[in-house]
C-alpha cells in the first residue's frame, strides 16, 4: 500500500515543521488524537505511542500504534516506522518543503499490510489505507494547517 496525503500551508516553513514535529502537543489542537506520548526520548526523536479516533458519522473507531520517530530539521522531514499495532512495519515520511507562505506538506505511508494470510494486502489497500490512514492523515494535515496559519 502506498498512500500520499498533502496540503499547502500559508505560514513560515520553520513554524510548520516545529508544529508537525512537536507530536506530544497534537492532542491540544487535533481533536481526533486521544493520546500522544513519548515512551523513550532520543536525539531527534524516540519511541512514540499514538492513539486517534477515526470518525464514522456520529460513531468513532479507536486506533493505536507505536512508532520509532526521527526528525531532521535540516531537510524538514519526519520519519516514523511503526513497531507495534496493526500497522506494524509501516513506513511513514513527512516532507515539509517550500518557502515562507507557500509550504507543501506531504505524508507518504508505505506498507505491505498486516500479516494476515491471503487478505492482509487487500485489507491494507481497500480498507486500512483509504478509510483509516487517509481519514486520520487528512484530519491531521488540516489541523496542522489551521494551527500554523493562525499562530
């Protein structure tokens, strides 16, 4: 499964990167995040536990995962490798490029799917990617855009 989500943000590029990289503060302004907690801190990242809601009309479905996170302020990239949860082994890369006022933020998710015989890849391609990952990533990008443009 390969999934790309992106948005343009009219804000200083360093502000956008700082907001995106400060994951522990996401629940303060991203209502769909239930929890973000650094389990282990390292230079430029660490191990982070995240939990979010995927809304379906009035109902909400809980999601949860743990990732190794690396940030690179020089290239303005943030990388995650999921190490626990149904999305284990998923690779995620945030890329924040552009100039102040015209910032392109993209999130790429790459994953072979859960290790379920026969249906794992189909589940990733047809349900997990387009429904859950897109549903959460699009809300995350929209919230970061709001925060960066109004800060």
